[in-house]
C-alpha cells in the first residue's frame, strides 16, 4: 500500500510543478506596457538651436584659428561657426578661435598660427584643432589637452594655399576636409551656455542696448543691433566687417569677457613684439548682449577644463538666445561702451 500512495503523491507534486511553470510562462508572455516618457527636442550644444541633422549633432567640435589682420579680410566661414572667440595678440591685432559643430562651410580661412591663450579657451570643447604654424612651446601646450592636433604641419593634405593670396594669408580649408581627419573616439561638446527656449525674450528687465564699442589694441570692434534681422552686425575699425561673398559678419549674442593679459616669457613675433596671454581661468566682469539688451554681470571659470559661466549681478546664470555667439576677450579696463 505504501508504494501506490508514494506514487500518487509524486504525481500530485509533478502536476503542481507543471502548473506553476505554465503560469510563469503566461506571465512572461504578457506584453509590457509602453514606457511613459516625454520626448524633449534635441538641441545643438553650442547654439541651443533644434537639431536638424543627427550626424552633425553627434560629431565633435572643430576649432579653426583664423587671423584678423587687415590683409586677411575678407575672411571665409565665420558666419557658419557656432561660436567665435576674439583674442588680442601681438602688435595690437586680434585673432579668432572659430568653433564649428552644427553647420559646415566650404571655405574657411585664412588659417594662421596658434597662441598660448588658445588651449585654455577651447579645452572644454574637446574635438579637433586646426591651425597653421606655431612655436614648439605653444604646440606643446596644445598637446597637453585632449584636443586632436590637425594642424598644417601634421596634415598638410587637409589644407590648400589659394592662388592670388599672398603668404602667410593664403592657407585655407573646409570643414568637410578638416572633419575627415577626426578620430572615431571623439565625442560632441558639452553645452556651452544656458539657452532660452524658442520664443522666450532675453532678460526682460535688462536695460536696452543697440550699440557696442570694444577697443582691443589697434582693433576696434563695433556691433549694432538689427531688430528686423534679430542679430548684431559687426564693424571693424569703422568699416562694415564683410566676409567673402559680401555678407556682413553677424551674431545672435555678443559677450564681452573682460580679462587681464600677461606677457608670455621670452616669446616674440617676427617684428619682436611680445606675445600676450589672456588669463581666462578665474573670474571677472562680463557684458552679455542679446535681443537689443545688455546684462552686466560676471564670468567665472574654475579650471582650464571647465566651461566659462556667465551670471548677472545677482549671481543667476544668464540664458542666451539660441543662435551664434561672439565672445570678445577684451582687456580689463578697456574703454568699452554701450548705448
């Protein structure tokens, strides 16, 4: 009698186990409800504009060093850049750090040599750095950053010397050609500024400003607000700053970042003018202009790796209008004015 009872018990246990397995299989087979998430429109990190091309949004930043001597004008490609930095260099001239990511230009230049200010300015962007020439000392500063060196001496095939242009103002390239050398592990840049949403006004309580003048050595930059176009039009040394093709240089936002300059020890240009370096790590005064208004506040950059933050007089971040931004690294104490 014991063996039949044991057999019956075993059958019951097996049946129960099979029934439990079926229940688990049914539970696994049930479709899961779709996640309840909200899709936020993607923005380009350096302009705050909506992404229109997934490939450009995923690529790294490309910084190109472009000169601004009178012989260099009209330049090419500046109105296609996401952000431009203007720094004072030797001899009272200025040069540009032109940063691309969201858009392209078939022609960029004239491309010139890097300066010791450059690595600390563009280090947070990462990506590629294009230039033509530089001392061993300054190139060493660049190589101490995560930036990929795609300079003329390393990759001359990326550049062209345009006929009809006199050296050293004849080196040009294109964003497509420069991006072709990008390493595969490079990432897109982090957000540069806080940007307003589309349609939001800039600093509603800020005072109006329709004109800006910034002297930088022998280079005087003027910006005039164009309400119809919604941008600032640039004049350099009293003449509208035109690009190749005849368009005037414009930007959505203009920032005057007041910095101190120091002399780079033992460094001189070919005319024996001392090379200067802008102190871009630390804090200082800043003017932020957009939408025909001006916010007078502060800039701060805690380390060479950090993005520069811009705040108002109360210490709150200044949100910019989506679009291109021009940053002038103006000498502290310069007679800049707005009206």
